C-alpha cells in the first residue's frame, strides 16, 4: 500500500511540475512595476480556454498531491 501511494505521489508531482511549466507567463510592464500588479488583482479578468483548463488541472493535482502526502505520512507513522 505504501509503495503504491509513493509511486502515485511521484507521478502526480511530475505531472504538477509539467502543468505549472506549461502555464503562460505574465507580462511585466512598467505599470505593473509601479502599481505592484494591483490592476491585475482587482481587475475583472477571467481566465478563458487553455489558461482556465490549466488552472483547474493545477488545483486538482495540487489537492491530490496534498492528500497523498498526508496518507503517506499517516502510513509511515503507523
């Protein structure tokens, strides 16, 4: 059981790294440097298409990663 969870944790971590690396970068303009990115934080920008899918996959994989990490910690303690 422990080994299966460990392999799943490794697979999820590699997938999480790939998904995060695939996300588009944010542009750093002069206005972002001066305002600290406040217009992006409070602006009404909704992610669409590819960015939305990547964001959802990142959240799901991150949640699975944390759950697997907790399960592995529980199994190693008992």
